[in-house]
C-alpha cells in the first residue's frame, strides 16, 4: 500500500534554493511542488477557509494522482472546540470537495487546552461521510483513554501520530486501516532536522506487526527547508525498506534547484 510522503504546506520563502529555483515566481510554486511531491498537507484552511474556487484551482494546477490533505478550520477545532460541528463540517466539505478525487484526509488538530470529550468527538466524526478519511490530533493527555480509542475506531478515523524531538507525542494506536503521521521538530543539525535513526524508527513503527496500509507522512519542520530534505531522505529509506513510496524529489533534484 502507498506511503504518501510530503510536507505541511508549500509556501515558505526559505525554500528558495532548496526546492524552488531562485528565479521561480511564487505563483508557480504549487506546480513545482506537484512535480516533486505527490502529496501535501494544506494548512491554509485552518487559518482562513478558502473558497471552493480556490480548491478547484489547486486541483487544476496539480498533476493526476496528487493528494492534498486538508487541516480543518480552527473555527471548528479551536473556537467551537468541536461543539455543534454540523455546520462547520458541512461548510468545510462544501469547499474542500472542490479538490475532487485529489482530496486526501482531513486533519482535526485539537487545541492543547481542550480536555477529552468523547461525546463531542463522536458527534463531530459522525458529520463526515465515510468517503472522507479523518485524522484526529489531540494534544491533551486526557484523551488517551479506551473510550476515545473506541470512538475513533468506530468511525474509521485515524489517531494522528505526532513527533517532536524524535519522540512520539501520542500513543501509537491503530484505529483505522491507514495511518497519519506529522513530524514537527527533529534533534539533528541543522535545527529542526531529523537524523536517519529517528526516520528509521518511524518507518519501523508504521510497519509494526506487518501493517502496511496506506500511510500519510508530513514533515512540519519547515524552517530552512528541513522538511523538504527530511522528506527526501525518509522516502529513500522507505524505498530501501520495501515501501511503495509516492513521488519525491531526489537529492540531485534539490542540488539542481539550488543552482538554478
């Protein structure tokens, strides 16, 4: 099954000379990203929900088979705190469906101050049609209960695994037949890069117990282009380990971008 490898976002000024040739205009960055990677996690919708036409534009500018995960609006997760989710979810899907077949998982990142509320989570997940994969990233320790795990599993929602400084921030529950992993900050130099040992450990966790379902892995350590370089190395390690990894640039591609 595919191992989707990409980054959290694509518009970072310090990626010039890393992924984007210095002379490439900003308006062409998504096309260049899509040539290099087959998936991206789009965080724009978290801060301000784009119009459907914007999602349709992203669909038309990316190649066939491209997958865009979408981080849900903070209105749903941070303002409403999952309360009365019907209208915010309907509005989110009403615009995100502009991606058509390129719509990947929807990420619900919960605020770190939100304590566990399995009832609210259940009601929210029930608003999503089964055709939409949902990953949930709780950030308060009260969520680590059997009841919460059962709610996720009942809806086929994945617990979003997360890493900071080479350590898991969540239990490694498998609540769906697919996985979602976000890597926020590594310990290697230059900061915030990941070392090969940490990357191999995450490949091992993803494939533990023979599990090789679809896995979405996004590097969120964007400063200095670390996310791009780490995604390239992670993909190479995954291919060596026998994973079916989606399109990623090579180290040679990155070197060429720096010279262009």
